[in-house]
C-alpha cells in the first residue's frame, strides 16, 4: 500500500484515531467546468439528482451515475447502472480503482470529465476503543470504525440508512442506535417491510379507523403513532412496494399521519432508522425505488461490513456465542479458528452463530461448509432434492408427489437459510414474494422471526 493510498490506516497507535487522505475532484469538461469538490467522508455519489454529493448539470449524466468510496485497496469507483456508462482513463468500467501509483485519474461521465487527485493532506477520523456497540461485537479496525460512527449517530435524531448483506447485524445496529440514544426511554417499533403483504403495509404504518376495510372492526394506531417520541425501525425498506413509497415519503416530510379511512392528521415525533441488503442507488436507477425517498432516508448511510472483511473477529464472536449457550462448551483449537477464518461466510455473523450452536448441540467440531444445506448458487436446487423414480406407480401420481415434495423441501430450506426472512428467500428463489407466501400456506410452513 503506497503512502498516499486512500484506504484507511492507523494514524496513531496511542489514540483511537485513523488518518485518511482527502480526494479532490476537478470538473475539466462539461457544464460544470472548473468546479472543485474535496472528499474526506464517504461514499460520494455523482449525478444530476439534487441529493447527490456532487450534482452535475449535464443531461447526458444519469440521476445517480457513479459512486466513489475508499477501500483497503484504494479509491473504488463504481458505476450505478448509468445510461451512458462510466469511463476511467479512457476505459469503460463497471468498477475500478484509481491508479495506485499516480494517485490520480480522469473520470468521464456523460459529456463531463473530472480529474481525480488523492491529496497528501490527511483527515483524522475517530475510532472507538470499545469492542461493542449494543449487541454488536468486534475488535477489528473495520468494526471499531463502525462503532465510532454509530455512537455519534446515536446521540442525534438523524435518519439513518443501514446497509449490508444479510446476517451482518443491521437489526442489532438499529437497536443500539435506539438504546444508546436520547429516545431510549420510549418505544422502539420494528416493521419488516418485506414480511408484510402489500395490502397491509399502509395500514401497519399509518393505522386505520373502524370500517376502513373489511375486518377493521376497531380503530388501530399505526407504527408511526406507536413509535411517537421513540424510534421506528423500517427493516428491508428496499422491499417496500413502489406504490406505497410516496405515502412513507409524505409522513417523513410532514411529520404527521392520517390513518387509513380517517380524516384527521396526527403529528408524530419519530426517529427513523431503515435497513436494506439491496443497493438502493441501483434500485433508484432502474426505477424500483424513488430517488426522493432514498435521499430522505439516507441522510446518514452506514454500511455494515460482511464477516469476510473482518475475519479477525471470528475468535471473539465464537467465544461470545459459546458463552451464551447452556451446558458444556466445546473447546476450539487455534487451527480450527484459522480454518473458520478461511471460510467466506456467505451468511455472515448469523451463519457463524448457527454453526456454533449446531456444533455445541451435537457435541462436535463446527463445520462451516455444512452451515447451509442449500448450494451457493440460489438458482440451482440442492442435490438432496433429486428424486428417484418409482416405475411401478402411475406417472401422473408420482409426478405430483415429487413436485409437492420438492416444493415443500425447497421452501423450508430457503427459509432456514434466510432465518425465516420471506423477502430474502423469495429473492434467492427468484420468484414473486406473494407466490412464496402461497407455497408456505399450501404446505403449512410457518414463518420464523427474521
């Protein structure tokens, strides 16, 4: 790593502080020629939409065109599904790093070009000395940097968008923001936008009056009212139907709700935290998520790192999970921990916890490769589902039995893999979420808490 690498590095071993290099962007061509922007925070998004960090006035640039962020390997530039593409030093890219030797590059978006320069000046960023934030745990640099930012956000009422893969601990981060914040004595209300049927989400968020629809036999306050003066956690917000996104946006902007079937508006004082495992910027580009809602909830955007990016924490996490289990605890050798650190953990910390609990229950060493009975490619079926034909039975009867067995087993295993998160299971299966619900109902498969 070069001396001017924009990746984060230790600034002073005696103080919980990091140093990062400032990045300058100079518009060399296009309607904004001559404009200068310097980045010390991240990520920075460039486009024509008002919510972008660098808003260009070039109609050949997409609303959300490109994102730049630091990584341990350098400054990463990522196209966000733009119409006209992104070019770095003359080459079209989907994702690429700025030249590590020269610490500069020419970025072209639409008819505009920007000179990127990594400056020698350093900006100090705080890192907490604690190894936990609420129920989140970790001693690695990545996690302590995360904790420092979450601690600051907990003391404010800023709307926070938590991003990251399934199993990275977004729910725990949301709970920590509430428990360590100024609203800790009030309610924390959780709404899983991916687990609710589309026709119930509006009522769940806003509440309803008696007679508003069939079955509404009494008035009921919605999530915003129940979270008044507290925190509302909108999990899987990327699953919110497009038709209902303006409803949520209106509540966030006006800070008042009108129940379904009602005529009276009620003021609400709510701190909102949202979470998603989707790339909402890409969802905005393809028209699946409203840009104005995205900017409204992403006032502060925090990404929780996948476990494979902080494997040094695995030993600490294993020790913690074992301490929570009753009875005799297995002892893991350094070799076993090292083996677990080499595993990619597609299910992240949630998968690690399941592996440890299973090993303790069966009184055996943990085997990460057995953490899920499903294959890594969600589009292919597990080999264990392959049937053996019974040639002494009628084709029609046997086919129906095999199909039913396959569907039931597949749905159960998908739910097991996603810890009961129906929205995530439907995405992995590449089928409509409502159809997944129908399969669950068909085979009497109950939904677990996500």
